[in-house]
C-alpha cells in the first residue's frame, strides 16, 4: 500500500505540471454536477424553490434557454481570450527571457484553475440547456439549475478579472525570477533539513552490481521511502549513479547494489525513478540556477541589451549560491541509523563553473556587471559553509572573471575598478 501511494504521488506530481491537468479535473466536475442537478430537479427542487422564493426561479423554458445560451457564448469568448493571453505570455517569456522558463509558467496553477472554471461552467450550462423542455409546464423548467448556472457565470466573470490581474503580473521578469527563487529556496531548505552533515560510513562501491536504465528522460524525482523499504527487505545498500536533473539515456548505468538483485526487484527499483521529458524547479533546484543564468545571458545579449534585468537576476542568484554553500555535495538516506542509499548531487565547484562561465562570456565587457559579480564573490566568501573547498572554488571563479574582464576592457578607469575588486577579494599574491 505504501509503495502504491508513493508511486501515485509521483504520478500526480508529474501530471500537475501539465497545462491540461486542472482544466480536465474541473471539466469532469462540471459534467458530474450537471447530471446531479438534473437528478435533483426530478426530485422537485425547482418546485420547492418556486413555492418559497419565486423571484429566484426562471419559469419560462425559452427564457431559461436564452440565459444559458448567452452564458455559454460569453464564456467561450472569455476562455478563448484567456487562452490566447496565456500563449502570448509563453511566447514573450521564451523570446525575451529563456525557453527554459516555459515549464514553470505552464504549471502555474492559477491559470489552469481559471481555465478549468470556464470549462466546468460551459459543460454544466450545455447539459442543463439540453434538459430544458420549452413547451412543458412550469415545474419541468429546471429553474434551480438555471439559477446555479447564473451563479457559476458570475464566478467566471470574477475569475476573468483576477486572470487579467494575474497575467499582467506573471509577465513581469521580477515576478518570474521571484517565483523561481522561492521554489528553489524551498527545495534547498528541504534538502538541508533532511541532510546528514557529518561524514557517513558508506562502503566502496567499485565491485557492486550495476544496473542500467530501461528508458530515457530527465531524472526528476525519486521515491526514497520505497527504495529504503526495498533495501531493508533485500538487506542491501544502493548507490544512485546519476545526478538529479540530468537527462538519462536508455542503457546507461542507473544504480549499484551491494547484493545481486533478481529481475523483479530491479524493475521495482527502477519504477521508483521518475523520468520525464521536462524539468521542474520544485523537484530539482539546479534548474533554478540554469534558468536564472539564461535570463542573465539573454538580457546581456546584443539583441536584448538589458543590464537592469541582469543585475536583478544576479541578486537572486547570490542568495541561492549562499544557501547552496550550506549543503554537502553528497546525500545519504538512512533507516534505523544505518546508511542504505547514497545519492549524488552536483558539486559546488561544478555548479559555480556552469553558472559563471556563460555569464563571463556575455558580461565580461560590462564593468557594472563585473563590479556586481565582484561584490557577489566577496559576499559568498563571508558566508558560512560546510566545506572549506567551496571558498577555493569561489576564488578560482573570481580570478577567471577578472582575467576575462581585463582582456575585454581597455578603458583605464574601468581597469582601475578591476584592481579594486582584486584587492578587495585579496587575490593579489
């Protein structure tokens, strides 16, 4: 049961990132609600309402059909406009910032829920309209259902107003960066809370049994509880070979086991790896570094030339790097105080290089950006860290930046600024 629950949780987590997930759920709700209301009408709901609150009931079939038809037509127009606005948002984000931002924007629950409310109300109104008999007596007109349809339409109008407000906020780069930052910070804080900072006793895995991936995709998530149960059941230990977030190709080594596992167990272990064709910051904090880096690079490209956006993005990047300095490069999962699973995380040195190498390439000629990077290096050197080697990596990247900047900058005043950065970072021998 626990295994089934964890697998279902991973599946639902992946489905929630799809733009059609919440609209589909709401559409099913609207369909079911329509038939439920038809059943309630057959039980005499409209007759009761007409006897006690006659002013709320539409007792004319033609009038009811006209109202529902107007609601359906208006809601379809609003839904088309709203969907078009979402497409405009995605196109602008892809063109001006980075295509890698699209999965996060598509998975915005607010937009999905609003589209879902539209769909649910449209389906509800359609099926209620079908049940109306214009030539019947008063009590054959589903007046209560029509009243509910009007109420749902009012909710859709409110949702449309909120959508206009939300879409105008979502399209701003500061809000996009803030959302990425909060998701990555939440993920990093979660990993820090569950991390064992002291050295762990885990054996050498050179001679362990190696098992390969049966399919390809981005390594998004891992059902750790299920794997711990398997390790306890088979009395073995496991090393996860790929780093979370990378693209796993079919047939490459996926994990190692201390004991040889039968085919059924291997399939069970592999089924706990969540592989998908997209990436999400909520399950892989490294993606946030990639996205923010790409925003900086795109902002400093000749076609965009927006150093203000680059400076804002560097602020978010600084705090995430400072938080990452508190995390180990390796992660261990324990059960009953015994380490059963070893997982790899991207090294801080490699992460820092991947982040700063493209930034150096596009920003080395801009003294304002270089000064900002110098302040970032100084700030990171003052932060608490779990490994002293992280400071060495920071100094190395600072030297690389200054070397590239000196080759790109020729102005004497700007070169003096570079000297000040070098002195402040204490890089002169």
